[in-house]
C-alpha cells in the first residue's frame, strides 16, 4: 500500500465483486473444469466464453487500490528470440525496493514500491525493447548483402522507425471497447505477466492456493528461473545439437526419411524432430496458449508442412529445376532444400540475390536483367507459407463475422452512443476510478503522425507516394478488430504483411522500396496497435491509470526507436552475421518479399503465367472453410464447434526457422494446458503462468550472456556442438567441410 493510502486507513481498496457474485463465478469455473474432465460441455454455445474465467481465476487480482502510485538484437539470430521485458521486471524489483527505502519520502518516493509502479516499468521496457517492424526496412536498405543504399543513415532511420511505431497508437485507443474491456477478450499471452507481478507483490494466499503447493509463487518463480538459466547454456553455448534432434535421421537410413526429418535451415520440414531449447519452443507460447488453440496450430502445421509440402516437392508440382541447397548426401547426391525463404533462379535452380535484377540506383526492377533469370522460384515450403497467408486474410474475416458479429454490432452502437458496455465485467467497474484517455486524442495523434510519415516518404530514402500512408492506415483499420479478436481470445496475431504487399504491388509494380514501405506501415500500424492493446489489457487487469499507461508507452517507444536503430549498426560491426546461428532469417524474408512483391510484382509472380497461380485459390478457400464448423453448430449445437479455428491452422512455422519446435510444443502444451489444467487445476492456476514467465526470463538472460560471451570465447565445434545441427541427416560427419 502506498503512503497516501496508509495515511487514509478508512479508504479501503475497491472490492472486485460482491461475495455472492464471487461465489457464483467460482461455481461456474469449477463446473466448467469438471465438464472438461468428464469430456463434455454445456449445450449452450455462448457458454464457451466462460472459458476466459478458467484461465484468469486465481491469477488476475480481485481488488484495487486507486491510490497506489504508478507513473533486440536477437532478431538477427537464425531463429529469432526476444529477451522478454520480463527481464526488466526482474531487475527493477530489487531496485525499486531499495530506492523506496533509501530515498526520502516525498514526490520522488510516495511510499513502498507498488505493483503499479512495477508494471509501468515493464510497459516502458516492453515498448523500448520490442523489435519495431520498421527496422526490417532499415536492414533491407542498409545491409551490403541486400540493397546497400548509401542514403540510409542513422538519423533518417530513427525518424522512420519512430513514425511507423507511433501510427499504431491512434487505433489502439479506438479499439479498447472491442479488445480490452470485454471479459471474453482475456489475452492469454498476458496472463504469465500478470501472474509474475502477483507473485512479486501478493502478500497472502487463499486456502485453495496454499493447498496447491507449499512454495509461494515468488519462490517458485526464482527456482524455475535458475533452472531455466542454467539449462539454456547447454543448447545455446555448449551443445547446440540438442536444439534440434531429428529422430527420423537417427533411426533411418532412407534418404527420403532423413530429408523429411531434418529441421534446419536449407533442409527439410522436421517431421517428429524435437528440441530441448526453450527459445525455439517459445515461438508458440506453449504455457499460455489454450489447449484447443495449440491443437489447431499443430494440426495446421502437420497438414501443411508434413503432408502438403512433401507431396508438392516430390511431385514437382511447380515445375522448374531442382533447387540447390549446396548440401550433399554421403553418396555425393544433392540434399534437397525446402526450408528457406530464399529465391532461386530458373536457370539452374541456384539461389539468387534479388539485387541481381534491380536497378542499382532506384532499386526498381531491371527488366533486362530479370528476363535473364526468370522465372524466379520459391521452395514448396515458402509457397505454402504464402498460400496460407492468402488463406488467413479471408478466413479471419469470415470466422470473426460468423462467431462475433453480434458483439461487434453491440459494442459499436455503445461506442457511438457513448454508453457503457451492456455486460461489463468487474474490471471495467474498477477502472472507473481513473480518468479515461479520450478517444479524440488518439485520433488526433494518428492524424499528426500520418502527416509526418507522408513527409518522410517524400524526403528520405524510405520513399513512398504521399497517398500511400493514409491508404495503408485504412487497410490496417479494416483488419484490426477481427485480428484483435483472434489474438485476444487465442493469443495469436495475424499479420497484414502479404495483403499490404499485394495491394501496393498491384498499384505500382516494379517499385521495390515503396512496396516495402507500404507493407511496413500497413502491417506495423495493426501490429503496434495490438501490441499496445495487449499492454492496455495488463493495465486493465491490474487496474492502472490509463493516462499513466499511455505516457509509459510513449516514453518507451521513443527509447525503442533509438535502440532498435542502434542495434542495426552494432550488429553490422560486432556480430558474426552470415554464420549458421546468425542468418538473420526474419530480415532476409522481408528483403526477399521486396523482390517478390515489389520488383517482380504480384501480377508477374502470382499471375496466370506464374507457376504459383494456383496459390490464389487460397483466398476463396479461406472464405468457405470457416463456414463448416459454423454450419455444424447450427445442425448439431455444441460449444466445441467454435474451437475449430481455421485462421489458427494457417499459423505455420516460417521458412528458414528450425522446425524442431512443433513436436516439443504439442507435448508440453498437452501436459500443462490439458492434463494439469484439467486434473490439477489448483496447481495450474497457482504456478503455470509463473513458470512460463520464469522460463522466458531465465532462458532470455542466459541467451543474452552466452551470446555476448561467444563473441570472444568460441566453444570448439564437435559432434554435440556442430555448425549444422542436423548434420547426420546427410549421412556426413559433423566435421565435413561442407558444413564449415
């Protein structure tokens, strides 16, 4: 409790719900857990929204004290990994306690270090430390292995990155009624963060929590943190081979099986490959993704990557030459390649840098050079990945329209009428203790930065027609609520990168940079909006003044633009870019996309004369498939129909990433999000999200330290620490020259 609150003991914290209402909620939750345990559910389809309570009960605090005071470099890794802002939460906790004790009471020290102050530090760190999508454009235009544009400098890069980040704020304020206030939008990926802060600051546990385990959440966190920190050194530094163990390669001599079982970059699809590296498994958020969503991810990846991709490859569906990875089997025959975002020339199937068919000054297409290398080919994995991107654009709209249209219409009417929600949850009631941040300010902010970005597009190397920025914002606006509903209920975000590229590529074909910038703005406006919205949900759960939240986000974003841009120059000068562990796969994908959608253009690459023209059917399929579970529910009503989620099935492991995460992810998710959730719910409610935060934080700090150490002290290559983790899939020894 703050000093202000202590001085007014008669002013008790606001109670979340009346005693009877609280009991009703617990009864509903207990009933739902029991139904799940027995393998049945209520016949009322709308009862599925009660599942949000299953995840938030015992985690989100049920009281509030309004007087409490409150005001990446690893994107270059082959498998990018984010050092979570949870690390900042860890480091700031002892600092906050120390400063609260030593600084004299007053304006700078209103009292004990509160959970709200702690959360705002986390919000600032998240806004500052998260990777801005605009940095991909800086890298693509700056790196000498890409466009190598000499006009790109540190100053104009900071301005560009900052402007693309700021545009998302306007939409985040407008979407609060749809994505923050409804209880059904419980944002599963923020629950580990809420649990972490509660483990630091809660002083008492309920009897139910005490029975779940003798360790407090705080003690459990540090135990799991230390274990994760110690373990992560093994796959990250000493024995990288355990980061990707290809079972088919170990137990089969078949060249086909070995290829399909390989999981590394420039190799196969990793069928039954497993990993013991948490930084790979973390990609799917296994300890916060609901079990039903995890099943959708797994089914989609198995069907697309383990079945469809091999069929397309071995049937040579798209024609053209055999694509070359440069790797060989032990008998000297070529090892196929399917897991890479690279482009390949139609001449001989070798990789091609898009710069070979660019104009060296404008970076637009050089048609003479392009005609030499055309047609340009992709791996079957990359084609399917694009096809599913087409699919999700229409499937997400259809899915949300079918299942959530009543909620959207109701909340829109309430917003226009300036009335409160018809069925607000108690957190909305608690938040009325604070002044709201007006929606008109968000809109004005959006308008100002729209103008700034238009000027940037006309005066810097990050060029784009003046009309491109408002057009990109409109595209983002259309998709923000549907994508936000999916993210708020499942934890997974849908991007607009492909749609943005498609639209601008059709309007101005052959112009690489403008298409890349339009993609950045169209994608990043929605991405940043939903990132900020997820932060607002944390503030909503922990009852933090919305005005304080906004200023914390703005402050962190300014710092982040500087730090993100600086990381590019640091990476160029200090990191071993281009080596097996530092292939900057994410950034390479952006650069490759510029060639596909910008220089070549969608009409050439996906049009009727293209070998990939059939991929356009995915748009139509995306409209149709979500109707199947919806119609099934009409004929045989049951809550589980809503869990058949085709947009989630389209969320595939990206090309170029190690594909050993999928099997490990579904095993971990089954144990924690299904078995323990169902049969040990009290333990799960107390420890699961704390464990998630501890594993992220412990492994993140270990990766950070080991990465910096590896720059100076390199562990010698060996059979357990090879340059290529899946070397045994080719039948070669780990020290074969082809892996050097």
